[in-house]
C-alpha cells in the first residue's frame, strides 16, 4: 500500500488526518490511535482482555515515516507503535 500524500497532526482537535492517493481524507482521533497501538506490548495487553489506559487528551508529538507506515510518538511517552499504512486505512 502506498503512503498517503499527506499526514497531518491537528493538535487543536486532537486528530490525525491522512490524505490518500485517491484524494480521500481520513480522520482518526489521537485517543483511538493510541488505543489501537500495534506494538507487541499493546497487542499482548489487548489479547489478554485488558484495555490500555489512554488519556482522552493524549497528543501526538511526533511522526516518523518508516516506509511501510509511520511511527507515532504520543504525549504519554509511548512511541513503540509502528502503524502500517493499510492498518491505518482500516481504522474507522
Ligand atoms: Zn503500544
């Protein structure tokens, strides 16, 4: 899957927008992204029936492009998750 044309942090509304190659723009809440973190620690937590403790006002402080996806650095210090583009596209 190709990287989106634009990935933008919207700090005021606590959302991330992704503009895909077909011109569609997808919006995802920061808290949703944090809850859906695909790193092994968060996946293990979810598989064992636990929910990650996520502040509703969690912010995205940095994005690191990784080719097949993007590493998201959150304000709670969690930065282990690398989100593949197809995974992000599937988050509603
Ligand atoms: Zn994680």
